[in-house]
C-alpha cells in the first residue's frame, strides 16, 4: 500500500478558469502541435488560469497545466503518469480503468495505489476524473473519502464531469483542501464563494475572457454570456462544435478537423453556430474588449 504522503507539489496553484483545451489535428489525423500550442498561449493570455491538456505543449508554463493520464490498462496509466511527472506537469488527471464495469471500490483503491507506488520516486498530484457516463465507473464521495484517508494529499482534487451538482457539492465538502472543479462555467459564483476551486470546461476554449470576468470580478453579465455560449451545444456533439467555433474564431478552417469516430459539423451547422456565437458576443463585448480580441486574433 502506498504511504500517506504530504507531497510538496500539491497542485495548489491550480484554480479558477481551466480550459479542457482542444487538440488540433493535421490533415493526416496526427496531433498538430503548432496549432495546439498557439491556442494554449492564446487561452492563457485571454482569461484561463490553467489548462487541462492532451498533447505536446512545449514552452508553456507547466505549473498551470494538468494532463489526462487515465487509461483502461494499468500499465498505460502508470507510464503516462510517470511521463507527466517527468515533464513537470502540475497534476495528472486520472480516469478510473474504464474497460471493466462494476468494479468494487477495493479494486479502484488498488488501482490508485499501484499508480502512486509506481510514481513515488517522482510524485505528481493526482486529480480524479469523475465522468461516469463515459467511464462507467464513478469516483463517488464514499470512495473519495477512503482514498483521502489512505493516500492523503497525493489525491489533490476532482474534475466532476457528471453534471450532477449534488455529487460535486458533496465531493467539495469531504476534506479541507480537496479541490473540486465542476465542468461548467455556471458554478463560478459558488467557486468565488469558496465551495469549488473553479471550473474545468471545454467551452472555455471559446469564452475564457468572459469566464475570467465572472471568476475574478463577479461580473454577472459576462458570466451569463459565457453560460449562454455553453448552451449553444445543448443536445449537440460538444467536441466537433467547439472545434467548429475555434475555426471561426481564429479564422483557421483546419481547427474544424476532428478525429474518427467523431464527425465534423456540416458547413450549414458551422455557419449557424457561428452566427449564434457572434450574436452573443456582440451583446456582451465592450468596445475595449472587442478591440483587444481583434488585435489578438
């Protein structure tokens, strides 16, 4: 069993608006590192306090980045988590091993134990990734408490993509210092009040500046617009939609590419989405902000 640790690198600097950043791909389907890194720099300069990344982002401030290392195979999760630590990421985001369903809590505790034991020589703070719709396995409140009792500060927090706010609120009250990041911008007022550490959101690729105003100043109008932008994807595929709008925002059609089995939006869908987005932006954006964004783009 891994030793309860007061790991000196607790990932304590991660808070606020964190974008689950899109990964660009080139015409062959390979990761497009140049575009992805350019987007990362743009987001960090325009409102994001940190990034949740999957891909190569050399030259970026690693203390503001967490990276997904969960995998169906334990050996893969260990290898990825070790690599994240070697590269200097602030934290690793760990899905449960998602191939087998109905795994007992003892099995998940053993999985975390093996990851922590294998990375003990160069530890990295672990954030649990709770996304049961996709993984089929929950990091539920009772299990989180057992993990914290066993492994202490090695388990730094939780990304909650369940959409169940009661679950997120319960997780946020398990232990002092345990950081919970729901996946929607709408919780930023609760984060400002101290319940959550912030949000980790895919749509922060598109509305980071508005989220930042909501987080740092409590600007209700900016936050309302940020949430309205998120709602553009209600009932629609999120990742292809985010990429379609990135292509529009950055005037770069290559951003609309998605990897199979995802399917890109049609030209008509992209145009309709872009018009709705521009309309929301026009109502929310001050002249000064509009000028700043125009210069940045």
